[in-house]
């Protein structure tokens, strides 16, 4: 079999679909402390069926072929569940499509001849590592402060051992959908991490298993959040940027629980439940 | 006892509290309100509560001023009534001063918290986006709260000089409330200042009167749809009525004292 012939049984090559000729204006930065700047790249012949990250892969391959430094960007699962992809695309985190992570954004959302501006997320707590990749370790600090329940992790308990009203389970599930991508911080004019923290809090605070540590968790996670991030002024920009469409209703719950936590945690010290 | 007179270094010889709770209980803490106010979430509670207090004042102030349309006698009677509240119990103006004290405290806290939060938020993004942001949900009002707040704050100082303290260049008669308003607002520039400031107040309230619900955790799926409507209605009412005074004086509908 010669190399040019398709393998027997492999699907027919995709029909050459519509392609786009794009210009990318990409933030390039050699390292955390190096100065950065936008650089323009021609990206001709981009298939509309590619995802945004596949488009960047193609551009990177071309750069490597020309012995130029490829663009560094974060990605992992590429199916919208891990929260590793990021990118400020034309002034919006994760680009123009609502409720969609960058890896799930397709090039058909763009038009031929477009210039696409790509910038890393900017926040004091998310330092640029290189080009478009930022360090989101600050989110881990918040989760470490209390985003868990302390249980004996033996064998898996029976399902439905603890009855939970459906509406409560649904709300907790909606909160648990947060993939920790950081788009909320990137979108927020204040660089606040309220949506992320409120989602992590709500998914445990709403459930029976989360009750014992509810107020300890709330105070610790909010205090850690405040050491690292800005403060919410209720713009609602995070909710619009979130690929999982986490609602800011959880931020109201965070505020309510934080006041309760401040009061309760003092009372707990005198053994009053 | 012999041992008691030579106390051993506590770190090695006494057991002391061992649980986290016992150690936390011994930790020195600031009073609850101060500790709460130190947090950013606490500052937002303070912004919201003082915001509501000031909203209450702004509303009452507007209702009171509508008496301008009933003529000088009604208006001045109302101004005197404010000084007479609870009079047989309190001496004249005492209750008014208590209200004023509460209001001053609310303003000081509102501005202090706003300042504190602004500093926090500027530190949270020292490197700005180099490309243009495309906002989806944040509106003009929410992004200009600091500016609308500052305009309103400066206006309040001017307004106090204008109609409570000294007058601003017209024949100011202490206690002649109706006449003073009329004479001040007859000047087009002053009328313009009043209009601009109240538009800024309307903008501030368009976001603020919605924001309070989130800040205080008043979020209920059954009522959430009313929150934006409330903010629009409140901001709209205050703005329209307050802006009507300078316009009506300029138009010559009210304010002819003779
Ligand atoms: C005197 C100057 C003032 C300044 C500097 C100021 C500043 C601010 C700032 C920076 C915020 C926070 C914005 C946000 O959280 O989105 C705010 C919120 C607010 N302001 Fe003001 N403001 C002033 C006067 C007023 C007045 C006169 C009123 C009422 C009539 C008012 C009512 C509110 C309300 C209700 C909020 C919302 C609080 C919250 O988000 O929970 N403010 N103000
Ligand atoms: S709340 Fe939404 S935007 Fe924020 S980290 Fe979670 S998934 Fe990303
Ligand atoms: S790469 Fe995993 S969510 Fe986008």
C-alpha cells in the first residue's frame, strides 16, 4: 500500500468545507516577568468545522514549520468539562458564544476576513505563565480552605441513603457544574472570584453532607478568596461569561451564608450549636 | 506548695488547650461588627444597609419637596414641622438632629466602604486588558457607580451650602425655605447643576437599588423578577420628581414669591 492511498476501511476524506481567512492578534509574552505585546498572524484556510483550539493548533504547526515559537495556551479535555482552556477572545472570556468553553467554540462563529484578538486572562491572582497561559493556582487555595467534606472515605455508600429533596439536589448540581476555568474572574471588572467561590460553597452548603462544616467552610473559603481576589459589585458579567452558566443567585447565597458563618462560628466556640 | 512558687515555663509543663476550638476560643478577636466590616463581604453589607438608609431619606426628601407645588405656606409649614417632630417630648429640632446624625453616619460609612472596596478592586487587576472589553451584562450605571457617587456627594455639599447654611450668592433668608429654593433655582446654571446631579443619582440608584438585594443575600426565585423592576421604579420616580423642581422654577410654574 502506498502512502498516498487511503487505508482500506477508513472513512472517505471529509468534503472540503467552507474555510476562513483570518488575522489573529495574539498576546505574546516570554515569561511571567517579561514584557508582553500583541503580534499579528495570518491564518488562511481555516475550516469552519474546527474548534477554536484546533485553529490554534494549525497556526502553531505552521509556526513550527517556519521555526518560529508556537503560541502557548492552556487546554486539556477539549470537551468542555475540565476547565483548563481559557482565552479572552475579542474582549469576551471564552469568546462570543454563551455557555461555551473555548474548546467547544467553533470557527463557524466567525466570519471570513475577521481579525480575532486573543489575550490571556488578567488578574493579580492569575499571573501570566507564558503567552496566553495563566496560573490559576489561586482557585486551589480557595478550595483547600474548605471546598470538601471530611468523611471516612471507605467503600461507596448506597445511593439514596440520605434522602435529598429533588429541588435541593438540582440546585447543588447546578453549582457543582463549575469547572473552575476562571472566566468569571476574567470577566469581572473587579477581578472578583465570587461566582467560582459561591459555586464551590453552594454545591456543598446545600446538601446534608455539607452541613457539619458549612459555616467553617464558608468563612475560610471567603476569607481566602478575599486575600487573593477583588470584590463583587454585582455587575453580573461573570454569569454571562460562565461556560456552565452558573447563576449569580449563588453569590447572594454566599453573602447570606458568610454573615451567618461569622455569627455561628463565634457561637460554636462556646459550644452553642 | 513548693511547686507553685516556681512556675514552670508554660510551653513545656502545662497541657493547655489542645483542640482547635479551644485554641480559637482564646484567640483575641475584635468585636463582631468591626471584624465583619473588615471583610469585603461585610463592607458590601454596610454599603447596602447605609444605601437603604439614604434611599429612605432621599424618598422622604422628595415627598416633602412636592409640597412646593402647593405654595409657600404649605412648604414652609412642612419645613417647620420637621423641626417640631416629637416636640412635647423632645425640645424643638432635637429629633431632626438625631435623624441628621444617623444620616451623616450612613454617608460616612457608605463612602468609607466604597473607598475600601475600590482600593481592593484596583489591586485585584493591576494589569488591565490591552484589548477592548466587550461587556455583556455590566451596564453603564454599574460601571460608573464611583463617578455617579462622587457627583452626588459633591452635589450634596453644594446643596447644603445653597439651601441650609449660607446660600450661594442670592439673598438667603434663614428659615424662608420656599423663597430660598425659588431664588436659587431661578438661576439657569444652578438649575442645571440640580438636574445633572439628580440624573447622576438616578443612575446610581438604577444599579444600587438592584444591587442591595444581592449584597444582602435577598435572593428568592419567586421574587427575583421584581428586583430590577423595583430599581427602575425607584430610580425613575426619584429622578423625575427631583428634576421637575428646577425645571418648573425655570419654566415659571412655581417659585413666584413676589
Ligand atoms: C455620597 C456619595 C456616594 C458615593 C461616593 C457612593 C458610592 C457608591 C459605590 C462605589 C457603591 C458600590 C457600587 C456597587 O456595589 O456596585 C455604591 C452603592 C450603593 N449606593 Fe452609593 N454612593 C454615594 C451616594 C449614595 C446615595 C445618595 C444613595 C441613595 C440615595 C446611594 C445608594 C447606594 C446603594 C443603594 C448602593 C448599593 C449597595 C449594594 O451594592 O449593596 N449612594 N455607592
Ligand atoms: S463559575 Fe463558571 S466561569 Fe467561574 S470558574 Fe466556574 S465554570 Fe468557570
Ligand atoms: S479544555 Fe477542558 S474545558 Fe476546555
